[in-house]
């Protein structure tokens, strides 16, 4: 009698395909959200004349919920209750904002031109982008079996 084999519901190939799709969608969402954040930041900075670190926090706060929703619903195909995912995502945003604000504060202290002050958060967010993806893909939106 030949041994029976059982197939697993999800293969490694399917996991890799899901991960590639999520990554492509993450790129698209952040390609939209990042310029939106930069535009909002520059607008708040120009209109309110608040310190750039405060403007950076305002822009991030306004755009975090729609970005989270787009990533969760479209990139990782998750619906229903968030089970703390929004809080965890918000914490990654806080880390990004604190890091960007610290660098913006340094740039303003050295008397950098306005263009450098506006572009600085973008550079920090770009540097942290890959790490955030790995955190979201491997820990926050992981498929439970």
C-alpha cells in the first residue's frame, strides 16, 4: 500500500506571491501618501508659520488613518476588526515623525534654507521605508494559519 500524502492549504509559492503583491501595493500606496504628506506639510508650514516639527506632526496625523486603511484593505487584503493593528501602525508613524522631527529640528538649528527644511522629512521617511514594510508584512499583517 502506498503512503498517502496530504497537501498543505497554502504553499511557499503562494506565500511568496502574496508577499510580492503586498509589496507592489505598498509601493503604490506610499508613492501616493508620501507626496501627499509632503504637500500637506509644506502647506501647513507656509500657512500657519508653526515650527516645522509641529507641521510635520500635523501632516502625519492627518494622513495616517487613510494610509493605514489603504495598506490594510488593499495592500494586505485585510478586512474586519483591526485587533490592535491601527495602534501598532500608529506607533510606527510616531517613530517616523519623531525621527523626522529630530532631523528637521537639527536642520532648522543650523540655518538651512526652506527647501532643505521641507525635504528633510521625506528623506527620513524614505530611509525608514523598507523597515516599515518588513514590520508590516512580517508582524502586523501576517497570515495566520
